[in-house]
């Protein structure tokens, strides 16, 4: 016979069963309500966060675009500043080279002036005079030294300004490279999107890197570089104008002094030619006077010889008449006449001797003065030759070196067919 087996477990009451079912239903409803609430909140959160993310991404994209525009605008300003700076560096370099060429060109006028002063040291005797030509030559040396000093100062200033411009250019170039790298980075960031393959999470991306600056500091830095560049370019432009003015002024001063010096040379040469001509005229007249005086001396000597013969004759007659005999030895008219003739001849001979001595003294004085005249003529000729050589040397200042041919060579020869008094004296000295 079968038996009833009872499961050995707790037995619940029916109310418990109903309560359990009710609780399960109630809890299920509550859970569904809570889930529904969470789902609604999640949907709201998703919508809000999606909108926030979209707008944040849009705003940041806009900020990137604006930042790119700002950086690009600064880059373009730096581009223009660098271009202007390079042009100013080239212009100042050319002006500095021009000043150096002008400075080097001043060596020739200085050499010529010193050569002229050296040549004129060969003057002799009374012609070694401190004349206007020497004053103008010394003044010319002073003017050249002053112009060289002024040009050297401008060259030094130009070199210093070029160093400053190069320094500013390096700063601007560094700032420009930074702007280029920033533009490349920001444009790369702007091109990224959610489907870009190279996006990833980074370690602490919100950190503030060392060396970070504020926007104001960044703007002030670029503005300072730009302002300094413009200031240095302005200073360089003013320096270029000052160099050009100095070159023009020094050239004008040197040209004016050259004209004044050569005018003094020409005036001095004309003065010496006039004196030289006067001395040559005096020499000619002196030689003629010497010739006439020598002729007169010969006549005086001939007259003296004649008078001595006449005196001998009178003496002989008187002596012979002393031998008249006795009473015939009387002092007759013949005796008186011969005696008077002897006295007259002795007085005449004494006068002729005195005049002959005076004539010889005058001849000696004429010869001495002629020697002085000829010595002074030689000095004048030498001085004119030296000044002519100086004038010929000074042609280097106006004639190109490749076309310069000396008109007065070492042997003082000339190619002119007609010789001037100056050229004639040069040949006499040679």
C-alpha cells in the first residue's frame, strides 16, 4: 500500500503567498517606474550633454578659427615687417658701402695735397714763403681729414645700426616661426573631428605647461617686436639720410676747397710769371747796360792811352826845349802853352782814371746784381716748375686714372709746340 511522503521544508500560509505575489507585483511596478524615470532622465541628460558637447565643440572650433585669424594676421604683419626690414638692411648696407667708397676715395686728394706740399718744400731762398697756396693746401688737408673723420663716424654708426637691425630681424624671424608653427598646430586641431583616426586620450591634457603666457603677454610680445622693428627701421632710414647728406656735404666741401686751392695756385703762378718776366726784362737790360758800360770802359781806356801819348808828347817837347842855348831858353808862349797842356792832360788823365774806376765799380756792381737777378730768376723758374708740377699732379682729382697722362714729366719736357715763358724757364732749368 502506497504511503504519503511529505517534503521536509517550511510551509507558508496562503496569506503569505498572496502577500508575496502582491509584493512582487508592487516591486515590479516600482522598479519599472524607477527605470522609466531613469530612462527619461537619461534621455534628457543625453540630449543636454549632446547639445552641450555639440555647442562646446562648435564654440571651440569658432575660437580656433578666430585664434587662427588673429595669429595669421600677426604673421602677415610680421611678414611685412620682415620684408621691410630686409629692404632697409639692403638699403643701409648699400649706403654704408657708398660711404666706405667715398671714404676710400678721399685718400687720393689727401695724397695729392701732401705731394704738393712736399714738392713745394723744394723751393729755394726767398721763394720759401708762406703764401696763400700753402695756406690753402694745409686747409685742404684739414678739410680732407675732417671729411674722412665724419665719413668714418657714419660708417661706424651704419655698422652698429646694421647689427641692431640683424638682432631685430632674428627676433622677428623667431616670432614669425613661432606663429607659423602655431598656425600649423591650430589648423591641424581645427581639421580634427570625431572620425579622425589619430585622436586618443591623453594623460592630464588640461595641465598648464611650463612657460605658458597670458593672452595679453602674447599680444604685448608681438607688439613689442613689431614696434622695435619699426623703430629700428625708422632710425636706419634717418641714418641713411644723414649718411647721404654727409657724403654730399663732404664732397661739396672738398670740391670747394679744391677750386680754392687751384685758384690760389693759378694766381700764384701768374704772379710768379709776372715777376719772372720782370726779372728777365731786368736781366736783359742789365746785360745791355753791362755791354754798353764795357764799351765805354774800352773807350775810356783808349782815351787814357791817347792822353798818355799826348802827355808823353808834351813832356818830350818841354824836355827838349830845356836844352835851348843861353838866352834862347826863355819862357815864351810855346813854353806856357806846353806847360798848360801838360797840366790839362794830367787833370784829364786823373779825371779819366777816376771815371774809369767808377765805371769798373759800376760794372762790378752790375755783375753782382746780374748774378742776384739770375739766381732769383732760377728760384722763380724752380718755383714755377714746382707749382706747375703740383697743378699737373692735381689733374688726378678731375681726370680718370686710366686717362691721366702727366703733362710735366721727370725731364720737364712738354708736347706743346709753342713754349710759354714758364715752359722756357723749365727748359732752362733742365
